[in-house]
C-alpha cells in the first residue's frame, strides 16, 4: 500500500482521511486520523525536515542506534472503524513485532521507506469506491452552494449583490433570473405594505 492523499474528513469534523492505495491495483482504503497525525504524514510525503526531531523520527533513530531495522508495517485488524497495525523489525538474531497506531506506523514507514501491507480481507471489506465518493462530494458541494445562495436570497440586499456579481461574471442568464426575482420581491413587498395601510 502507499499513501496517496490526506484530505479533510467528510464524516468527522476536525479529522482527516488518509487514503492508502494498492501499488498494483485500484482499491483505496480510507483511514480516519487526527489533525496532528495528518500534518506529520503530509510533512513526510513532501520530504519536509523539521528543525528538531518529531516523535516518529526519534523512534526511528533509537531503533537504528540499537542496531535494528524496520522491515515493514502490517495493518492487521479493524474494529469499529479503528485500524490496528504492527511494526516488524529485524534485530539481528530475532524478528521483533510492536503494536502501533496505524497513523504512527505509516509515518514511521514513510520516514524509513519501509513497505506498508494489509490483509486482503480487510482491504476488500473496508475499501471505498472513489468515483462514488467524488460524486457524493460534488453533490454535497452543489447543495452547499444552493444553501448559500438561498441564504443570500433572503434579503433584497443579498439578491442585489448576487445580481451585481452575476453581471460582473457575465452570467447574464443568472442575472436575468435575479432581476426577475428582485422585481417580484419588490412587487410582493409593495402589495403587502399597501394591504397593511
């Protein structure tokens, strides 16, 4: 597996989705991680070196000083959306296995260029259809734009501002629709005012 993207989670506010993809295949696995973990993994992906060692870098240095080497990371279990990972190390005369949070294991794997593996059944069960996710995201964005537009339309000032913007963007069809809406709004407002007298 390889990390292909880190994006804000659509499901959980303040969290991020780390997308792992098969190196030879088209399946993608999303893993929800925290903001600080996301920042560390993005730094590793971009090759940014901080002035002082971060925790995973310190851990990698300690392993190296002790004469061991990180061999691989294995995502071995998922439970209620939480992924569990092992870090395997070669300590010369023995193979060591350490349990780890998946975000920490992935950061360490990126830092040491160790491969990331996952059991087939977990990948098959937890994979996502990216096309479907993209369609859902596009629909959510459209709905958000509609909601914003409707909020703007709740006042004559908002409609006037939207009309000016449409003219500025040379969206004359939208401008004509807005002009009609403003005229209807004024007409209804004048009728209501007249009936209140």
